[in-house]
């Protein structure tokens, strides 16, 4: 089954499509002749192309290429697959990763915010992180707050997980390339996309559901009114995760989003204990 899932992903079937077909057929073997008629191969050119590509793929070659590129896989039914991620509606059936996959079993907090931010973000991280060091910090390896959060976690002896919005053979943005290489060796970097998949705009909001899905809570520091970090926060609410926002100056455009979410009911975070009290068993 694992080889078939790999081939489906490499042929271009998305996580959403695989969930759709799995619910419809109860298996992944929907590419046999008895199901192709139900998929209406002749009426959907994109689906037809994926099915044709699928028939040409060799799972042995795929695994050899993954090994060559030092990329590992964990499938949804395996023991190392992140337990929290299985709780979300559209979890990936396979994760591609570099690093220590066991980090994804730790208690985790996602930290997100703007690519553009002020020194206030670093000040907040400096204040909170010493007390949050027992939590694994999850973020998206973007420039700005994401990079700040990963670096602050490592500086204070915590572990950290980066979630990519593209495949492992690509990188964006260039500013975080060195950070990512370090995390691949000493922390964990994961993606639901096959290694050859390049960055696409729509994949980053899709990636955000994994950032929140891997954690028990999401903290937003600075966020503009229209921001990807607020998408992550909304996804966290849909996933029944805890959400926290750092309040900021009402005069700052970089705090408009987080202040608004506090007004709408997100938990205001003034100190680390405001987060940690939700992690006490």
C-alpha cells in the first residue's frame, strides 16, 4: 500500500483528492480497470493524465531517488506518524522528511506571525522562550517570524520543526536556506509534497494547516490584518487547537491582526504561563 500511495502522490494526486477517493472506494487501489470507469477517465483530461503517469511510475525507482536525496517517508498508519496530525480532517497520507521524525511526537506549540515584523517579535520571543523550552516549536521556515521562532527555540535548547510549502528539492525564500539545512541535520523538516514539487502560491495556505495540526496550540505574535498567520489561526480553531495572541500597540499595523483576534475571543498571552497552563496534564 505504501508504494501505491507514493506513486499516486508522484502522479499528481493531491491529499484532498486521495481523501475523496478513499472515502468513495474504501481503498487506494482505485486505478484498476474496474474503477477507472467510475473515475470517468475519458471526461477529465487532468485525471486522465495523472492515471497515465501513474502507470509509468516505478516505486523502486522512486525509493531509490528518495534515498539518494536523503529524504525519508512516514505513512499515516506507521507508529512514527505524528499522532496529533491524524486528528485533522485532511491529514497527509505520507510525510516526506529530513531530520528526526520522533520530534513530531513531542508536546508542541506553533509560533507564527508576519514576514514583516518589528523588533517587538524578537523581544517577545526572548521573554517567552526560556519558559517554553520544553515544548517543540513548529513554524513554516519563512523569513520573519517563522525564522525568528526556529532560531529562538534552538538558542534556548528547545527542539523545532519546519513545515515546507513545497518539495524538499526546492527552497523558498533564500533567506532561510542556511537555517533549513541546519534544521535538516539537527531538528526536523517535513513536507506533504513530493520532492520535485516547486513553490506555488496556493500551497502555502494549504501548508499552514499542518503547522497548526502538528501542535497543541498556535501563538501569533505580530500579524497584519490580512496575513497568512491568521489563516493558520483559523485552521487551528477548526482543528480544536488552543489559540494565543500577543497584544501589540494599537498604532502598529503589524499588530492589527493579532489585536483583532483577541477582540474576537482568542486568548491574550502576556506571559509564558498563559500558554503552559494549557499543556499541564
